[in-house]
C-alpha cells in the first residue's frame, strides 16, 4: 500500500480507502454486520487507513464503530470520515432551497453528535456535507459551526461531497478557502472533474477523495446484457432498461483498445482514478474479506503508463445513469 497527503489537512491516508456505504443494509442488498466487521478488521492489516461513511448510510456508522472498537488499538491508526446529510431532501437538479434550510449550523452539530455516538469516537478526521450547491456560498451559519467544531476537537478537517456528475458545482466555495477536502465521482467514463475541479484542488491545496471509481460495477467487466441483482438492490434501478447493453458495448471497446481482458479492468480503473490530478485516495466499496484483499493488492500494482492513460482518455463517456 502507498500513502498520500490529504490536501492541506496534515493527514496521510492510504491510496485505497474503504467506502462503507455498502455496509449499511440499505440500498445494497446482502450486507451483513458480521461480514462487514471482519472486512473492516482486515483492512488495516493490509494497509487501508481511511474509512468513509455517512449518517445517511443506514447502519454503516454503527458497523464501522463496532469494528474499530474491537481492534486491539481501537483503530488509532485509522482515519474516519463521515457526512452530514441535508436537513431537507435536495434533488440533483437545482433545488431552489437556501443553505439555512439545508445545512443550518445546529443541524450540522446534531448530526455529528449522533455520528460520534454511533462510531464510538470523540472526533472524526473529516466531516463532509453530503451535497452542495454553489449558490449557497457565503450564506448561512454552517461555516461558523464548522469552525467551532474544529476548535472543540470534534472534527479535524471539513469537506464537501459533490453532487453526482456536477464537479463544477463546488468551484465557488472552493475558491473561498474554507474547504479542506472534496469528494467527487471520477472514473474512466466520468472524466469531467479533470477539466476544472481537479486543477482547482491542486491550486488551492484541497484534498480529493474519488468515489465510484468502478462506476457502480460497470468498470469491473461484470455488467453485461441480462445481468440481474437481488430484489430491492438499487442497482436494478441504476442498470435498468438497456443500460447493461450500453455498458457492455463501451467496456468491450475499452478492452479492445487496451488489448487486455475483463479480469484486468478493476485494476486499470482504480489506477486511472489514482492518476488524477490532486487525488489523495480512492474509496472502494468493500463488504467482504475477499473485496478488501483484492483491492489492497491492486494498490501494489505499478502506475499506468502515459500510453495507457492516453488510451483511457479516449473513453470518456458523457452518460448520467443517476437521472
């Protein structure tokens, strides 16, 4: 495992981080607390030192908290990030809401206190807003609360998880200097963050957490025409209608250009994300020991060559399966 600085936070994190959404027994059918705890126990042993969860991930925080408490050192070497969801629902489209409605300061504090109880910790290393609209920049009292929580030692750094497929919807607040870390979708198909967001993060010393590097499974080679998922699993919606066929077509073209097979695709996808400008860590969903060990092994692979990156740059795909 290799490690990188998380922007200007002073934290050093593993290149492969633990994405804990799938541990929550919510959108991902098949989550099991005991299996999740075993996977989380294994993660630090193979060098994973960063875990990303959220208040809105159902039971995820509780599972993470249990796993860390059961470690011999209480998880002292692991950095934990969580997120505050908006007080009222916010759509992917411009919501028309103002930030005093979505993220009033009292709501940030109350959500964090609940997260700390679930995690069994007295602080988190990173607190993130779970959505953002740049029209909110400079408004509301959330920033005063963030500053207070830092002074109180309850959070070490502050970040924003950017709306799906809207990497430029955080640039205004980024320029104010109040954001330490940005979390964003970035993968072989979704390369838009490289246009403006990633260069801006490098300019301002902002850490970058990449999520969805495997495009919810599309970049594993397992999404083919006729693929099925358990009843109630959110991927039935994400890969609905002819979307698996679209994925199959794009993946086959990608593999042909690379001259490789589907078995190498996850490694290629994660190394592509790690090659992004200013990227500190790539969080990957891991619900089993096998997931943890496989993804940690990928971290030991050499970086992609300039030739490989050039080929991958040609496979940018302007899709949005979240709509």
